[in-house]
C-alpha cells in the first residue's frame, strides 16, 4: 500500500513538473535542451533521490507507529532441594513455569503515534516538491550559465579573429611604411587581450559544464555538454494572486503538515500520563510427592511517584510552538521570494528590451562606420579600437542581460509553482 502511494507520488511529481515529457527521450549532451535537462534532473539528481528515500522512510515510520505491542512469552526452570521427601534431604527437583504477558496501551497512544507519523510522512512527501523546485532553480542557473559562456566564447572568438586579421594587415602596412609602430603596438595589445579573454571564458564554460553535469547526473560526460536552446523570448507574466500562491506552495504546505504532526505529538505527550496496563498469565509445575500444577494471573500498573512526564509535555509544547513559527517563516520567505522574483524579472526584461530596441544595433552601426572610415584613412587607429571595444563590451552585456532574464523567468516560475492538491 505504502509502496503504491510512493509510486503514485513520484509519478505525480514528474507529471506536474514536466507534463509534456512523461518519458525520458534519448538525450544527446552535445545539444542539450533545457527541457531535456529537466527530465535528466528528475531521473538522476541526487538531492531528489534522497528526497524520495526520505518519503520511503517516512512511510515506514507510519507502519512502525501503528504497530501494537507484541505479547511476551516466558519460560523458566529452577532446581531445588527438598528435605521432606522419602528420597532423602539432598534430592534435587525441577520446578517449571510458562507464562505470557501483554502490554495494553491506554490513552489512545497508538492512534496518536500513527497520526503523528502520517502527518510527518505527508510533510515529507510535499517537501520533495520543494526540493524539486529548488533544484530547478539551480538547474536554470547552471544551464544559462553554460549558454552564456558559450555565447561569450563565440563573441570573444569573433573579436579575437577580427583583431588577428587587423594585426596581420597592420604588420604589412608597417613594412610598407603606411602605419607607425606605435599604432601596431596598440593593435597588438588589444589582440592579446582578446585572446586572454577567450581563454578565461573557456574556463568559465568548463565550470558551467561541471555544475550542470552534477545536477543532471552526467559528471563523467560534462565536457561534452552543450546548451542547445536559444534564449527565451520576452514575455509579460500574468499578475498572480499572491496570497493564493503562498498558500499553495510546497514549503508552506509542508510546514502546515508539521504543525498538525506537532499538535498530535502534544496530545501524545499528554497521554503518557494515562497508565498502561500489563496483564499476564503463568502456569507452574512443581514436582513433589505428587506433581502439583498451578495457574496464576498478574496485573502491573506503573506508579507515577517520582516523575509525571513533565519534560515530554514541555518538549512537545515547545515543538508545537516552533512548528507554528515555522509556518509563519515559510510564508514570509515565500512572500519575499515572490517579490524578489517579480522585481528581478521586470528589471531583466527592461534591460533586454533596451538592448533589442536599438542599443546594440546602434553600437554595431557605429563600429561598422569606424571600420569603413579607418580603411579610408578618415580616422586613426585609436578611434577604431575604441569603437571595437565599445561594441565588444555591449555584445557581452547583451548576452549577460539575456542570461539574467532567462534565469529570472525560471526563478519566477519556481516561486509561483503550487504543489498538487491531492498530495497529502
């Protein structure tokens, strides 16, 4: 039964997170899409695997909590001497006894333990959705870091190639006497800087590949991973009902389930003051001149003469207060995350829009004009290099703005994602 519930919960998790990808397709890491990365994350991510194992353990705790105490069987033998027997004063005789005892719990303890375990298991099931949400945020960070590193690498390679071509032409012009050596030195410096930048970006790409590989379980093939998606298009997210989103978030619902568990545990601590009873029956066989058999009954009840479970009750009260405070903290955290995600998304969208609506195009036109003017001798080499630097910097800034926007979209979706209503 519990294994079936676990399988249903895992299937629901995949269906909610990726409704369009019920089965994992064959994935080529050399052209990995973001959706494919999410499928691999659900299958191989170690944090998610640990979350599923935690659900299995919590389900087992429900079984443990609902189990009734087992009866206890006892058997005993004792040797004794008898001075009243015709066989002599030193004859050893064997006395035998067999007994069974059973603890009877009172105060609804077993039912309360089961309810505590059930609410805890429900919280753990819901928390795996929060783990998946957090891992998707980390996945988006790593994926778009890699896509940004690839874009920066492409820009740096193009810039370095342009400088190499210019440097070759400048060296020929120096030999022909058309260009001074000081101008050649300036071009050489910028060409070397472009190569150094390309090398540094290659290191950034390696780090991004390793980070993404860990999240999707492809550490050994991390060097092969290439982000194959384009940047997400600009879109305006719908204005959400903040209170409704907060109430449906996994972290808030899990905290609420832990309050219910703490409430039942508080009742369980109070029930410890209800005395349990242990009843037993025993059969004794005593050999004598004639064998004697006897049956006895026992009943034992604890006496609360020294301790009345004050510590357990105070601890349960403190745990309940802490669980209530955790709900308020989860709600405050969710509200803060929503506000931050909305502000970040709006800011990132505005930056991308400014680049797309003319900033980058104007810089490209200015750089092309400088290249044309330089070939005609209308401007000097410093003006050419300044135009190139400005274009290069703006291209990198544009790529960074697109990456920030892509990460902001993923963070917004994760912040507003509800937990399925049927997962309890």
